[in-house]
C-alpha cells in the first residue's frame, strides 16, 4: 500500500497594498445612547477635579504653616535638628514604606543635591542589618501619612536614644502620631489633607496625601539649605550637578567667560525628553 503523498503547501505572496489593515467600521455613539461631547466633558471634569482637590490641599497646608503654632514650631525644631546634625558630622536619615517610601527617597535625593548629608533607610532591610547606618549624631525622619505604619513602629525600639526622631505625617498634633509617642523631644512635620482620598476620588490610593508630603519635604530641604548655605545655595546646587543639562550649560558658560569669548546660551531640551521623540 502506497503511503499518502505529502500535501504541497502553496506559497502565498502579498503586496504592501494587500497587507493594509482594514479600518473597522465606526460605531455611531448616538445610536448607543452615548454622546462623545458629554463623555469628553465628563472626563475633563473628573481630571480637573483631581487637580483642584490637590491644589486645595496644598493651599490648606500652606495656610497651616503660616498660622498654626504647632506646625511652625515643628518646622523650626526640624530645621534646627538637621542643621545641628550636619554641623556635628551627622546626617538626616529618612525612612518610609510604600508610596511614602518614594517620598522619602525624593527628599534624600533633594538633600544630597543641596549638600545636606542624607541617607534613605529601607524600613524592612533596617531590621536585617541596615540599622548600622544610624549613628548617635544622626536624626531620623519617618514619612508616614497614618503615623502608625507597622514596619516603622518596629524600628523604634532599636534606634539609639540619642537620635532625634521626627515624623512627616498627616497628624496635626504630636500626640496623635503613634511614631512619636515613646520619644521625648520628638518632632512633628504636619502634612494633613482636608478630606480622605476615598471621599475625594472614590479610591483610597495615596494621591493628595503624597502630593502634600512631597511639598512639605521640599519645604524642609530648601529651608535647611538656606540655613546651611545662606546666599550660596544656588552655587552649591550647581556644583553638585556637573553632568546633565544643568552641568553642561554651567560648565560651558564658565569656560567661555574665562576665555573672554562672545557666546549665546541656547536652552537645552529637558533631560526627561527621550531621544526617540521627534515632535
């Protein structure tokens, strides 16, 4: 019995025109009860509501630090504690978990760019050896909206008594922040929001709270820098940025000035723009 012959496959060739995608038929929104203009308006209303809510929270915390004695005292003591640590060879150590951890890392990065000695402490890794980063000359800043994050509370018994403890928290009074309960001379940097994020947006995702925390962190870093460097803050910042657009423009300008050449400064594109962008 003969074995069946293999089926011959037919080679198919196609032109570019053959491969063009067929545009699917459009759906008539009006036939389905959907008005495109209304949908766009609803989207924009939702988006601008988010911006307005976060802007209102920033205005609220600005007013707090302008008028509230506890907030003003907390900022004053925090700046004093950090500048004292810097003068005695210490640093500010910042720790947090989740979204607050990213705020903590941003604060540390800003401090470093302003020649404020700073270090980020991973709250979980701290209990597995990273506690060695803390010395008695340091200050420790917790970033926690609730003020009672379990991973941060677990660190407290292991922090040297000489270390000044601070918290950037949604609480407006030190006694309401659990992270500060067991420490004398603890410092609160309030970062409250007018209403819960779930009430504002229907979801409890950290949004307004992290925006306010970031602003308070920036306030702290720049205020400390002013105390440490006075009128030299801009010079210190530039010195710490020899690379990137900031460093290149500053370095080239100084060289051209030294050589006595005539020059025109051309604004460089933002470093955040990808090289693949063509528009």
